[in-house]
C-alpha cells in the first residue's frame, strides 16, 4: 500500500510536467488546428535556458524559471511567425510537415557545439534535496516544488483563459475565426499570444523536468513531447482541462507500469491506453464527439 | 454619401457572386437589400466587413476607402455586422459574448453604457447573462447576435436575415427593435428574404438577383411595384 502511494506521488510529478507540455499542444491546436510537433523541442530549450540561468548566471531558481518561460515564449512566437504564418492558408498537411521540419531543425541545430552541444549535461540543483518521511512514504522538496508550480501555472492559465478579455477572445477564435474578426479581434495577435503562452508553459515544464530528472540533452524533448501530445489527445485535444486530465493519466500509467510490470513496457502501455481510449471515445475523454457549426 | 459601394465584383473561384453592383446609404437611413437565396446578399455584407476580398470595386465609408482594410480594423470603424445564422460563441456565456462585442474598448463606462442600452432593448438577455450562449433559443440567439453588435454602439449596423427561422410574433418583435435602434441614431443595412417586413421598415431598397442589382428605389414604391409583388411578396 505504501509502495503504491509512493508510486502515485511519482506519477503526479511526471504527470505535472506532461501537463505543462500538453497544454501548449492543446492551446495551439484549439486555435489553428495544428499539431505543433516542434513543441517538445521548445520544452527542451526551456530546460537549457534554465540550465544556463542557474549555472552560468547564478540566478535564483524563481528568476531562472521566469527567464526560461520568457525565452521560450519568444522562441515559440518566432517559430510561429517564420514557419507557420506563411502557411496560414495552406493545406493542413503542409503545416504538419513544416512542424516536423522545425522540430528536426531545433534538435540538430541546438546540438551544435557553439549552442547547447550534443552531450548529456547534469542539471544543476538550485537548492539541496530534502526528503521528508511520512510513515514509510518519502516526498522530496523537488517533488513538492514541481507539483506546486505546475498546479499554480495551470490555475493562472485557467484564470487567463476564463477571466480576461484576451482569454475570451482566444476561446472565440478557437470556435469561429470569421465571427471573431467581426468583433474586432485580430486573429494574428491571438495566435501570437497562444504560441507565447503555450511555449512559456513548455519552458517551465523543461526547467521542472531538468530539476526532477537531472539530465538534459538536445533530443530530450522527443519522448516527453510525444507523451504530452498523447496526453492532450487522450483528454480531448483543444480542451484545456482535458490536457491536464490526460497528462495525469499518462504520468500515472507510466510510473505504475514501471513499478508493477516492467520499466521497458512503460511506453508501450502508455500508448496502449491511448489506443483503447480512442477506440471507445474517439474525441478523447472530455471531447464532444462532433461540434456542429450551424 | 456616407456608405458608398461602387462597381463591386466578387467571385468564389470561377463563380461570380457579385457582378458590378453599386449602392449607397445615407447616415440615419434603413436601407434593405432583398433577394432570393443565393442572390449574393450575404456576400455583400461579408465584403463590406472585410471577410471577403472583392476582385474589384470601391467601398467608401465616412470618406475612407476601406476596401483593403483587415476585417478586425473595419469593426473598429464603427461598422457592426450581425452575421447570417447569428453565429454566437456557444461555448461562451451571454455576458462573454456581449463583452467581445465591445472587444475593442477598454473603457469601463462605455461598456457599461453599451450593456445597459442593449439590456433595455433585450431584457431577456439580462435574465440569461450567465448562461452559455449555446443554451439559448433561436429567438434569444438572434437577440444576442444583435445585442453583441450593438454593445460597441456602432454607427452602422448590418443585419443578415434577422427573421430567419423565427415565428411571426418574434419577427415582429425583432423588427420593432430594429426600428427603435434606428430611431436612436444607428444607420442600418438590412439584408432580408422577408421582403414584406424589410420594405415596411426601410426607407430605400435594392433588389439583388444573381449578383446584380435589378431594381432600386424608395421602399414604399417597391412595395407596390408589380415585379416585386409577384417575385418577392407572393401576390
């Protein structure tokens, strides 16, 4: 029982990181129906920005986190401007292939010596790891930090989307671009904001991931990116609470599989869960089966 | 002339939707475009509000050629377009829909004033302010669409088929509200299939047939024109 609880705590930690990445996938998909495959690499860049901020510039952790988030927001916005905006009226497949191209570019370009370099790097811990023992359970301050920051950012996102004018405009654009324009909403501006917010969350995810699983390299974004994408689809892509739910499930399934079945099976089982959910609910757990636009 | 459309042509691919049409609207008027399904009425409104770019023509509003303005810029000029089929944001609440109607304003007093005006015209919306727009009835959705257009207190309100799918009682109610809106100073460009209702409240009218204007004149003259009577009034 204690072992199970311990694994659930580990699952929550992984799930929170996945959630931060999955939200970016789902936000962007909601607005422009694009699966932004470069999103996992923005997460990777976030991890590196945090790395340099902590190690080279000796910034305190909260500042490093904000630095990585802002840096990723800028990179996400630039990617959208350079790679996706020229394809605004192109077929979706062209955008999808471009996204894959951007992803490969970011992975290989940042592997160059004068940038991040191709090697694994040990992530600096901005403070000492403290383990708290509650009965036979062990919770580290890192786990608490990851979980609390992820939840905090998700609450902020929820407030932004539901309470602010820009958030309302985002939801309106996601539903009907033409009518949104009739309200005076500049679609390009909303898309920019969406990429900025989604990328900032991925950047935070990168820093938290680096602190929790302290090893980074330029290709580290591929698997978590894929998992987070699966999480977004699992919960219902385009739906914000769906991404959080899906990420929680993905993190949990992965950790529990490693713990009880075999750690080599964890990816297979995680994707199997996706297949089963999509067979039963093709639009994802919280997705509506079809949106009628009359 | 306040709104002047000249030699406007629009195509969808190979299909000509509008063929060299010209018409105008004076400040304070209700002008109606009537015509059958597919005549191009909605295309006219979509072109004025910038959703569709024409092949040729000019659109002068308030002495400015707005032809190449982006749609969100045109909304900022005080032109509100209430689209065909109401097009609410069903996932947003009634309040949020109305707030987006005044998206371009950050002035709290202005927004409160706009809201209190529309609630005076549409008290039923006030009762439903927190409900998701998707839960409203057809008549309420038409009210919401018009209210959303009016919160920004526009100079020109363009209405696309406000009577569509509504019961005769509701149509009367909506048209009375349109008259009230006009008498409080908002100019109105009304697109309608219900020619009888439209001609009764408009001062002038244009008849659109397969992308061309075939008749124009004072609304009361057109109401008695035998061609209009046989084609659009069912007499």
